C-alpha cells in the first residue's frame, strides 16, 4: 500500500503535517519550485530524463513505477524536475525545423511554424488535455471522494507529456524520412504508410495515457481510457477505404498556417 504522504514530512505525534511542512506541500509551492528550476539547468537530471524517454518506447510501465517512488519519497506524483519538459521542447524544435525543411519552407516560415507548434499544438493543447483529464479523473474515477485522494494537475500534465513524446517522435521525426518519397504520393501505399504511422502514434498516446492513470491506486475503471482504440481503428479502416491521407492533410495545414 503506497503512502499518501512521505514519512519524513510528518512532524507531529498524531501524524498531521506541521504548518511549515504543509505550506511546502501545497500545489502553489510545488509549482513555484518546478518553475524556478527551469532556470537552473545544472540542477536538472537530464540523464534520468533521457532514461525515461527511452523507456517510454520500450517499457512505459517502468516510467510510471518511478512516479510511485516519487510519491513515497517526495509526497507528490508529478515531476519536480523540468528536465523532461526541456528535452521534449528541444525534440519538438528540431523535428519542426526538419518538417520545415522537408516541406521546402523558408526561414521565416519555419520560425512561424515552430511558434505555432510549440505554443499552440504542444503547450496550448497540452494544457487543455491535462485540465480535461484532471477534471474527469477527479470527478468520475476516484474511488473515494476525499482530499487525500485526488489526481494532481501536474501529474495529469506529466501523463500528457509522456504520451505526447512517442507521438512526436513517430509523426514529427520518423515520418519525415517517408513524406516526400512515399507518403505524399497519391498511391495506396502512400496513405497506407502514412495512416499506419498515425495509427501507431495515436494508439501509443492512448496506451501511455491509460498506463499513467491506471498507475494511481486510488482510481477505478481506468480501462475506459482504452475505449478510444475502437474509434481509432474504425477511423483508420475508413481512411484506407476512402483514400484519406492524414499526413498530406497535416502538411497542407502546416503550409496554410505560415502563409
């Protein structure tokens, strides 16, 4: 049974937090500590963040096992080190520049695309999804409606980042090598390869998101987070039957954005 607070944080005989320790465990205090570390690169553990990125592909369960350890030792599920976010941002910038190169965009067009992708697609959409999942999980998935058992918003955002990283690598990096020579063509093999990459990427997003919430011992019925798989597979089959090319649509959308 995982503890809901760390042993070291309890300083009173009845097990309650002292006012000083309680202040350190508020959401505002945790958020301030996290944001402050964004400007101190030497304090970030980039080696561990790279380990997490590797295992998100090979064994994502191990990544969430580490979240359990953090809860036991630091009394929070969410990351307290922004190293993963920094590395993800670098990946996003590099892959977007690669997209601009593949789509034959100019310098300023690529910069404009980069700003759109970083601040709208990643940050904006990420905040929206994290907030939505935070609300749904606390409203409908918590076993006991109790203050001591709730999903941290920071953890919901971390789950999104974990799920977004494989999607980013598949659609914004691996796909780049096939766009001009295979995927953009009007042949069946073109949209089959492109749409299959989309299926794998979004399927991975759904699966890693499910693992994130199922790792929390106070949530119930987390299997419903896998239900979108049915809709995803149905959409994939329909796209092949109708000849829809999702990657070609994305490229056209990116070009429209930077006009």
